């Protein structure tokens, strides 16, 4: 038979063991919740391209046009724009005039370039845009054509 003191000590140990079990359960639940939050947080949707437009569609020497890309991101991520062209057009702010990466601007000013591929007084240049969210989502916006008079 146990004394009163032994019963109290056994109850304390059981209560301590119960606290350990409760803490272990809480820890397991918080790890599961973190895993669920992590999997939800890293789910990323692609960028949606709304439009890619140019104005004006014809330029001459010394003229400029503006290309505007409208895109959205359902996750609310910040978008970056990659712009491309060839030597028939020059991208404003680009060091090599034909590539401009990681700009936060959804518009690009272009100027008549220095080369002609057709040999005639007018040539057709192009500008392409890709849009990314820097979390793996992205989409090509497409290509617009601009007539360049020399």
C-alpha cells in the first residue's frame, strides 16, 4: 500500500509526463502547420499578359515610339520586364541597344536603329517582351512590329 506522500509524488510525475505529452503534441501540430504554410507560401501562379501595344507603329530617323506591356500577377508579386529587339531599333537605356533585362517599367521607348536589313527606304523592326515575377512565374508578352523609315 502507498503512503499519501507516494501518491502525491506519483501524481506529480504523471502530471509532468502529461505535460511532456501535451508539449510533444503541440510541437507536432506546429511542425505540420509550418509545413502547410510553407507549401502554400511557395505556390506560385504564372504572370498573365493582358496586352502588348506600340504607338506609333511607324517612325523615322530621330523619332521614337513607346511599347507598353500590361501584365498582372495573381499572387501580387512584383513584376520585371525583359525587352529585346535587333539593330533596326534601339532600346532607350540599354547599353547594347538590343537587350534590357530586369526593368520594373512596363513600357519601353525605342528609337530608329542604325542598320537596315531590307536595303529599301523602309524596314520593319520588332520589339519583344517577357514578363517575370522572380519566383519562377513568367510569360512571353509577344512581339510588336514597327516600320522604320531610313
